[in-house]
């Protein structure tokens, strides 16, 4: 069974969706740990589901490279086949990418290459587009620019706020992320 470590920084609804999908035998993979860069709700969600968690905080390290190396070490401890960044709000740098970049994917709440970066939903709304979406891509040194594995369009509706639009996107992200992980587990998507 594909062993998956999840990295997250926020409310963790995507992580919760993966946990529920595994419980329901919809996810053809096994979540082995959840890691964060800050004390975030996602760690409580993971712990409540009986998952090991780890916390690697940038402020605890002398440099960003040291933090990247420590994060890689914490992830490697779970011996994952796949690392899923699901709302992890840190840039993964060289010391991490050298060791784990090859097996790391990220979900982004826009149709990359449109609206990269940390405010994708807000930027799409401000741009006045009629549709946006979400993307799963491989993580590389160029932020939000790795090879795209899946994308799904999501409509922008009149009166949308950043919150209502992001929630509509997340509903699709949760399904798309499970589908991509299952394709990787089945060998339909190869990361090597
Ligand atoms: C997701 O939309 C993800 O694409 C973005 O942050 C959100 C995480 O949501 N980077 P949650 O914390 O899992 O609810």
C-alpha cells in the first residue's frame, strides 16, 4: 500500500478529506503521518484520527536550509512513497527537494500557471475571471510551476467572496487529490 505523508499548515480540511477517504476505502493509500510548520488545527485533526504528527518550525532553525533539512528528516522517518503538500504554506527548498522532491506533489487552488502563490483565490477573484479551479502538480524548485498532474475548473459565481469561492474550490480539490493519489498508487501516474 502506498505510504503517504501529508504536509499542511492550516485548517486541514483537505487532510481530513484524505483521512476520511482512507477510512472509507476510497483512498488506495495509507496515510502514515501529518507534518506542519506551525501549531495548526490540522495537527489536532490528524492526532484525533490516530495519525502520528510532527512539527518543524522555521523559527527553531538558524537558517531556512537547516529547516528544510530537518523537515526532510522528519518526513523520511515515516519512509513515505509519496509526500502530499495540502495547504503547506512554506516554500520547499533545495535541502528538502534533493531528498524528497521526486515524490512530493502539491495541490494549488487555481488553474496553474494562472494565479500562482499564496493568494491564488483572492487574485482570481480580483482578476474578475468567470472560472478558476485547482491543480495538482509535482513540487520543484520553481514555486507552483512543477509538471501538472491534474486540473479541474471551478466556476466563479456572482457575489463570491474569497471564502465562498475557496470553499467551492476545496470541495473539488478534495476529490481531485484522492483521484491523483489513487492514480499514483495504481501506477497510472509515475513519479520516477
Ligand atoms: C487548499 O485550498 C490548498 O490548495 C491551499 O490551501 C488550502 C488548504 O486548505 N494551498 P485546508 O487547510 O486543507 O482546509
